[in-house]
């Protein structure tokens, strides 16, 4: 079932135009991705996941690229588990899925919102391309069971199914006490017995940890998700049938990356030790009579942004924005107001909401922060230029903090200069572009474009 989509130019054409040029020389605004930082974050989490002996499902929605997905999947595991937010993301990954399968790796891609009737046949068509047991879906309403039947009829085999549990975030899912709404579980098991569904387990995604500011807070949110799913199992154990293994899939980037604090040290905080025991218990003990396995899922950890760093979910492990955030937007200075035209020095940039997004960060002022690089922006370590005000296609930058003596330094930029902006929310910012200009911070010139990664786009 082919659906017309907006498409990027051929990759060879993009590489011919961009590769070898500086990000300062290309048409702006443009979105930039540092592949070295992406790989660093992906490798770090994969190492922790392996050490903890749990499973991992990488969310691809933040970058929506094959290359980023390959880094998230790593090279060693025999099983690749992914989650995507849109059908085009899954379609975009089909060539990569073939590569994984050719290498002897099994693949399971979860469509990350409750299954839509309008997308059931389209998802089934993808499943037919890449083999049975490769597509899973979420449900949280009895009416969606009909969509499972339609998928199975179209694909010729069932979809894997998670029941979405709401553990307090209230974006989607059923509360633990209500997951059998109108006999949802009973009817799902009946579909499984007739070959029209393959029940995998329970899935919770909570972004409550985005408001935290310590590793301990992130860990408590992860514990809360696990407890919520276990409560659903206990309260509805008689409906799930017997002699089965059920997956408990939980997470969001802050709480999942906080588990890195659980490895590489023998001395843990009480909070960390408690979480490690809970995680170990999922895979080694039975719960409500079922064998259980723990699966963690996360996405934006791979590129990070201002919001993610503000959670401080990994404590002192992470450095400054320049060290950790892989995504930035390069924009040009249109005008500078240093001569009393305003109450404070400001500059005008040719990028706005349609190039940055308009996502707030609870613990940071403004709509993005300017990268400190070179002599102009690297001298004032106590202050930083930020996106102070934002409009549709342009924005105003100013100093984050006014000086104590009331004397505000001039903006150290000139008309025509280029700046890099770290966004508040990487997922939204990336979605405003069709491809990334890829740089490598390990190279001699970290502003030289070494590749182009095409993003999935559309619906």
C-alpha cells in the first residue's frame, strides 16, 4: 500500500552539493548532527544495558534516520528492537532491516501509538515485505482489536501486541487497574488463540522524568513505571492465561539513561541499589505467576538537547552543551543592535519557530542556546547567548544573564556571521528539516560536512 510522500533529493545529489563544505558556507538555516557524539551516547547506553542483562528497544523518532538507527542498534546483539512514531519512519528503515536480517539478526519494530484503523493495512504491507514477527503494535481500547484483525487478514500473519499502560503521564494507555477495559485482555487472548494477534506484554512510556533534575528522580520515575506494569499483571492475572512469558517495556530517555549509574561501581546510592534489585527481580522472579523480562526503551538520548541535559539524569557524567549535544541549527546573523537601539544589546538571526521549534525548557530561559566556539563566543564562561525571543522565521539573541553592575556587554557578533544553536527539544527541531548535515567532532575541523543523513518525513 504505497502512500505518496514528500521526498528528499537523491542522496548522491545531496552529498555532491554538501560534503566537503563548511556548515558556515551552506544555505541557512540548516540542521547539523555530530555523528561522533551520537555514537558516543549510543555506545554508552548499550554498554550499560548489556551489563545489566536487560533488553533494549531504541526509539528512532528523534532522528528518523537509518544511520542513527544503526548506531542505536549497535553491532553485537542478535536481536534488534526498535520503536517508531510514524509509518514513514518504518518504511524508511526497510533497507536497514534487510541488512540486519542478512547479518542473522532478528528485528522487531513497534509502531509507537495505539494502532490506527487507517494505518492497519499500510503497516501490514510493510510487514509482508520484511517477514512475520517483525511488526508490533500498541492497543489501549477494545475498538482497536478490530484493527488487529484487519492487520492479520491483510498481512497473512498476526502483529505482536503490547497493551499500553498509563503509569501516571496520562498521554496514552489504561491505568493498571483498568487494563481489562470491556474485557480487552480476554478478547485479545481469544484473538491470539485464533492466530490474529501475538500478545507480547505491557508497555509504558512516561516523560514525567523530563521535569526532574537529579539521577535519583529519574530512577524513581523508572521504578514507578515498573511498579505500575507489575500492578496491572497482579490485578488481572486470571485474564492473561497461564504458562507464558510477558515483557515489561518501560522508559523514556532520562530514566533509562540514569541506569548507567548502576554499572561500573560497587558503591551505589540507596536509590540506585533499590532500582538495580527491582530490575534484576523482573528477569529472575515470577510475578503473578508469569515469567517476566524487562525491556527499556528510549530515543532522544542518542542526540540530546537542552531539555535532556537539564534533567541531569546522569549526574556528573555529562559535560557542557558543546561536549554532549549532537544536534544544532546553523543560522546567519542578519543585524546587530549594540549601539543603544534597545534596552540591552541584541542581534537578529534568520531562523525562527519554523527552524527551531517553540518548545520551552522548564529549567532554562529562552528557546535555544548559542554554541560557544572560537574567540568571539568562548571567552565569557559565566554567561551565554540564548534565543531570547522567537518569531516565525527570525529570532532575537541576547545574553542569558544581565550583568550585576547593569552594564551589559555588546553582542560579540557581526552581520553575516554564522552561529550554531543548541535547541531545547531535538525531536521537534529535527522534524523541521528533511536531512542532516553531518559533521565529526573528532576530525580536525568539526564544521566540515562529512556526510548527509536523510530523515523520514510525512505521515
